[in-house]
C-alpha cells in the first residue's frame, strides 16, 4: 500500500501513571509494623530506575532481604547485603527457604508468570500476609491472595511507603536486622564461586558464568536466550544494576538473544553487549550476524555447544528417571561460520582460554563469535543438590 502524506511525525509526550491509594499504603505500613519476619520479592516491574532506587531505600529502611525473579535481576545490587539473589528454578533453591519462614511478603513489580506462587508460597499460607505493589491489580491465584493491593506507579507507591515508614518509625530504623539473613546470603555467595577455578573441559556452566561476570562491567548488558543455559544464567549470573541481564521468560522465545543484542548495542553503544545462546537457539536467527557485520556493531555472541536440545533433555531426564528422547543434532564449524560472515570467531578448546577470548572479542571493530563446549552433566547434579533442600514443616 502507498499513500502520499504531507505531514511531520508527532512529538512524543510523557504521561504520568496514576498514584497509589494512600489508604492502601497505610495498611501496608501497618502490616510491616506488625510483621516478625518479612521479605521482599522483586519482579520485572522493579527494574525501572526510579522503582529500583525506592526499592533499595525500602530494603534499608526495613533491614530485610530482597529476592528477585529471573527478570528482576539488578533491582537491588548483587553487592548489597540485603540482596538474596535470584529464585525461579522449578525445584526451588536456598533462598526459597526465606519465603518458607516469612510471615509477610512485600511483592514489588512481580508478575505471576515470572515464577508461579505455588513454587515460593509453599508453607503457612493461611498465616502469611502479602502486600502486592504493581502497576496492575494482582491476578487471581489460590497461592497468591494479597492482604492489600497497592496499584499504581510502582516508584511512587514505594516512595509513599518509604515516607510513611520513616515517619512512623523515626529514630528506630531499620526495623529488622539484615544480619539474620547473613548465613543464607553467604551460603549462596560461596555456592556461586565453588567452580571458579575449575579447569575441566568441556567447561562447567558455573565456571563459564564466573568468567563472564569478571569480564562484564556493572553497566554492561548480557542477553540470555532460552535453553539449559538460561537456567544457569538465572541462578549464577547476578547484577549490580537494573536492565543489565535480559532474559526471555514467560513465552520463552528461543532465538531472541543475539538479534536482541543488536538493539541493545544501538541503545548503549558504549557498553559491552554479550548474548549467550545455546547452539539450537543460536541457529534460529544466525542470519542476523550479517546485520551486525554490515552495521559494524561490536556485539559478542557466545554459543554454548552441546549438540542437543539441552533444556528439553534436562526436563525429560528429571521426569523419566534419566531417560530422554533423541534430541541431538549436528553443528557447523563455528570458526568457519564466523569467517563466512566476515567476523572474528573463536572456539574455546580449554577452560583457561575464555577470559582472554572475551577480552579480545570486545576489542574488535565489529561483531565477534565465541563457541564454548559446555558440560551439561552438571544439570542433573544441580537438580539433585537443590532437591535435598528441606522445606520447613
């Protein structure tokens, strides 16, 4: 279709969202004042800059731990003692225990599709209070029944709650002692570093992500595709700033990460932009390497190579006593593939090569491709280890 138009583009306008109801905020403050063991759940809505700033203020005012979903990474910095890292693995994790013993959950920007409430609201549901804070009302779910809903602009709602808590408890803040969560945070922190010196090859997922975190700066952006690697990134890659780890959750779109990294580079040309894909997801949109070459974008595409649909295999093995259907496929020579597109490429052949390869890749004038053989025997070991965590009765 074609039509001649004599006009100019409309100028963008800023529209403020509705403010939160002050009466709902007052109820929330009363619930906090009456709580014995509260915890904060930060979802995707909390990674907006203003909301993240107010979330940090609330955590410090209250002295409580903050657990984020896959898509809420960076809502509170990984370096903050109030950060209890990420939850969302199907079988639960150590930080799920904090919810098992909590009597109040302060939910900020959380969408049920990020992590089903039944996975974290596992115990004492009849006594556990929930404060729902988001741009939208809570969805109906028997495991997520808010005591009060604060619906409106999340940053404004958190600001109102902070002001009220500061007024009501002046001179008594923080209300709780974050040191009570110290053992949990230390346990997770040590767990993340357990394989940092591993020299095995193919590389363990934990080791790959440790090395990646050392190379990436606080503001640099990692985009995770969908596959077994997404589960490892979700647990082991933590963030210091909001919107620095983009994960396709919910609809779980395979093939998203590498093309998405082009958009991230356009938005942040001075930052390092890294996509991590499985070899299956990478092949779905591999042609976008040509776009990156043509536009001379220094994005780095990392491919975890195992020659199988790894996440499907993992789930089948967990569900059928280690058995799985035929899920293997062939892969190209990734260095030759990079050469064919006219970009820098490297296949890792030893664990001690990854950091230097990443550093060299980010020095290129255009895109770069790094293929990393991965040891997915670690998948079921993680399942077994987390499955031993006991849920309090």
